[in-house]
C-alpha cells in the first residue's frame, strides 16, 4: 500500500486493459466485416429499418475503424467514445419494444457495452497500445 492506495502491478492492469480492449473490439470488427462482405444483404436489412445506404456505409466504417482503434490502442479514447455513443443510439432507436424479451436483452446488452466503452474512454488504452508507444516517442 502506497500513499493510502492499494497497488496492483502495472503489468496486470495493462494486460487486463488489452484483453478488455480486444473483447470489446471483437463484436464491432466482426459485425462491420460481416456487413461489408455481405453488402447487398446488409442493404436489404437496412432498408427494412428505413436506413439509407450512406448511413449503412458510415455504420460499417465506424464499426471497423473504431473497432481497429480500440484493438490496436490507437486513438482509443476517441474510438471508445464513438462506439459508446453508437451503442446508446442503437439501444434507444432500435431496441425499445420491452414487451419482447429479446429486444429488452439487446437494449440491456447495448447499454452494457456502452458502459464498457465509456470506462475505456476514461481509463485509456494502457501501456500495451500504440497510443502509449506514440506518447513515449514524443518525449
């Protein structure tokens, strides 16, 4: 205990941040790549929700771009904030039929992922990240 605070080895914290980043990024990278590889099917699905093709393209770009940002630890706070806001928007725009148990589950899941993203945005990527490496080069 140092200065009244418990100390956990920096290595353990940074490994936990890396694992957390990779787990959070995976769902967005997987979904973004899946939508991109099946673009015609994604366009049909988006049309059912009244979404335009440009909005679908922006969604795919956000999922892949911010997913890579979080996975690599490059501009992590920005990527995590963007995906956190995306999850809140997705929950409130598409999953509010709480009489359907599945929709309630998706609403709660989206909010939980958003919470993880906001925690990551506050904590940063840790030392096992490109952000940290770039900061070190600038000194």
